[in-house]
């Protein structure tokens, strides 16, 4: 049976339209073999902000004590000079729209013909942001919503306002439509106990997407399954739930993307193909590991090195990176991570 990690790399190789096809398949193959040294990743996640305007119930981010809170345009340029990537996800533990250099960051990627995407709670979307998106349109913008009911949404995403969220999405969609932009607006949701116990929360999101002319919903499990959701997986009830949601989404012409319904082992390939670069330039093995503890502690412990001050070879393929790739299956965080279980 072909390993899904290797299979995904092969599919990317076939479908990619760039000069780095060999790197694509090579990195996925090395991830499959658990080889410690790899080539450049094709996509990276870069954190624009280490702080957030909300205090969401499922988020572990505490107030960063780092002096530097935001990615600067100069630092982004340094990162892109060293990582020859074709795609950048401008998302981190903090809120992307808080970055005061938002337009400059988009411009740098746009001018380099790099595909841009980011996830946002959209509360802070302003005319300045919309003007930047108009000039340097991202490939996709994902808006985080866990319930279609205002009261529950406001409770889960503490500090957010449901009505404001809808207004901001409408404004974003208008800019995209009026300027014939190719930017795709996506709703992204996290499965929590409450919205799997009562699917009306999720079905209302599907209806909301239809009303707002959003064609795609992506979904994910939290980094560690709760006892309730773990039981849904063990009893195979999660498959029934996802099938019900899929049929409902199809009736509304919505493309609903689900995690796998089968728990497996050793399915993580992020340390080989998709690192996260923090706002301070530290290379982390993935975008999930910062959720397992205090932000500063995780960054200090698991950073492969700082890409702003050190070479790519010394960081991405340095001693700490090689050691992590060889031993990550023994890491207590990785053992419990839904990405490594193949169900993120």
C-alpha cells in the first residue's frame, strides 16, 4: 500500500507547474523515509504577528514576551531570499491583520510571483487592508468561524462580534467582485465538542457560506483530540457525522473539506516540507507545535535556528533540525498531535 505522504508528494509533482518539481517529490520521499536532511520546502508558513486581538477558547497563545511582535518587510525579504518557495501562508499564532506592514508584506510576495494565503478572524479588516488586497491580491483568505449562531460564536472567539464578522466578509467579497480579483474567500472551522454534539452549529455555517457566496469550507481537528471527539473516532461515529455534513454542504453547492476519519501513526511530513517561521525569524518544525505550551518556551526549545541571522544550511538542515526529524516520533507532543495521527 502506498503511503499517503509519498502519494501526496507524487500528486504535487504531477500537478505542479514550476521549475522545482524534483524538490517537491524529493522532499515528500525523504519524509516518507524519515531522512534527516532535505531540500528547500516549496511552501512555508510565516508568522506576521506574535500577538492576537482575541482570546479564543481553543487557542493556547499567551501574550508574547518577545520584544519584536511583528514580521518586518525587510525580514520577509531575507526569508524569501533564503527559502526559494512558490507559496507562502502568512499565518501564525497571532492575527495577521495586526501587522502594521500588511500591505508591504503582500507586495513583496506579489512582486516575486509567490502565491499568498492567510487565515484571519477578520475583526480588524479595514479600508487600508482592503486597498492592499485590491493592489496585491492573495490567492486565498480563510476566515475562522466555529458556529453560525452569534451568541456561541462570540463566546468561543472571545473579543469578536458575529455581526462585525459578517459585515467584514461582505466588504471583502465586494472588493473581490468589483475588481474581478481571483482571491478565494474560505471559511475555516475547528471541530470542538459543542459543534460535533450539535451539528446545527456547523449546518448554519454552511448556510452562511451559501448566503455570502463562499464556495469552500475547510475544517480541522484541534491539535489534541478531546475525550469526546476521540471516542467519535474510536467508534467510527465521526464518519457518519462527516457524511451528514458533506451531503448537506453538497445540497448548498459548498465544497466542504474534511480531515481523515481514520487515525494512523507517523503521518506527519511538516518538518520536511512545511516549516513555520516565527515573527522573529525562528524556524519551527511545523505550525502545530507552538500550540502545545507557552509560546516563548516552545520557540526557544524547538527552533532549528534563526533564518534572519544564520544560513539555510545551518538552520533548516542544521544539527537541531536533523535530530528532530530523526526522533520526532518519540516527542511527547508529536505522539499526541492530530497531524501525526493523520487527522488534523
